[in-house]
């Protein structure tokens, strides 16, 4: 099977078996696709779908979000995790309004220049929103290409230039067909060619997969040890943000002290939230979500 045929077979499989995800529907705006790509970073689809709908119902375009405060973006982000993404997405909306008249740009270099938009997200928006020919490489795509082409059981932890080259070589020349193939490769890695217990017998390209031809046994069990959450600074940060999200305006230091008994860890977590631009001090004894009111003087971050 030639490389173009590989993409064609996977694309046909995708058209028949792709999950019904709202950001794949016809007529979805580039802004909605950008929001989905940011939300999907390190977050399962099942948690993103309701958050995505709620976000776009409130801020259907970049101008709407840019006109609101960072605090409201953080509140709306809820418990999706890694809330810095909410602040960066708002910063991105502001840049889109200021630089591009409120329209998500369609040129790769312009997308890459937006706050919080990296190599993967820029290429994903260019391909999925504008039908352009770019290698869109995430963990799932790297795994598919590594197995099918290189015959290795899995890819490395980060995307390398070689991964982009190998993926691009599989794409059809036609931009629209290439964009479809990019989505298909990603879906194949997400639902069949998984890190552990891949469903090889259901794979549309099993017969030409170099990894299957090598005779290697598929990996089994969990792909990696789950990260500990209980008792970590991440948990404390989440508890602090939970209190601040539920309150409009300043929250007294004493109220925040109640969320965690370890004074040192609580202070470290709160200082981290301030440093990340998620929380800001008000006077000397209160804190609030960033932008949740008039500008306030900065106080000592050794809280």
C-alpha cells in the first residue's frame, strides 16, 4: 500500500466510524475549533463536551471573550484542570481582536504568534478550521505513524521534527483530503491504535502495519502510572481556586486559610496561583481571581 493509499484507507474508515463530536459538525467556526483544541489538552473528551458548549454559549466569538474579564474565564473553566489555559485563551481572544479584527487567522505563522498557541494547536486549527495541508501531530498520531511506518511499539514522549516529516509524507497532496486524513490519523490512535491493548484486528490498515508485521506482542495494562493528586500542590491550588471562583470580589486571607491545614504548602500554592496570573492580591489581607474588580496594589507574594 502506497503512502497516499494509507491515508485514503484511514480516511474512509474515519468517515464511517468517527465519534460524533460537536466541533466536527459542519459550519463550526474556527473560534469554536480553537476553543476545543485548547480544552482537549490533557483533558478527556467526555469532560470537554459540556464545557465547550457552555463556553461558546457565553462567548460565541473572540470579541465576546476579550470584552470579559480573566476572572470570568477562570470561573467558566470550572474544574477542567490546568486553569492557566483559560487565561491564555482569553489573552488569545484579545490578540485576535487587536491583530486580526476579531477573526481567527488562517495563516500558520499568525496562529503560532497568538498567546498560548503552540505548534500542535496552530496546525490543528489551520487544518480542521481552514482545510489546509499541515501535519497535525499529537500523541495519538505519533503512535499510529510510529507503529505503521517505523514498526516500533510506541513513540517518544514529545513531538520531534522527524515526527512532523513522517506524518506529512503520509498526507495526500490535496489540502482538503490532507485535513481529513489528519483527523482520521488522530481518531485511529484515540480509539483503536491505543497505547495499551490496541484493537489491531479492527484496524483498517492492519495488513500494512510494520509493527504488526514485525510480530511484536501488543503492550497490555495501564500506559503509565496515574499521577498522584491527593495531597499535592495541585489539589491545594484547586481548593483555593474553588473558593475564589464561588465569590465575586476579594476573599479574606482567613477564609483561604480554612481550605488546607499545612500553612507552608497552602502559602506555596497560593503564591503559585498569583505567579501564574490566576489570582491577585487585594491590599494586604485579601485575594481575588485575576481581573475580578478594579486594579489593586501588589503586596508581598510570600503569603
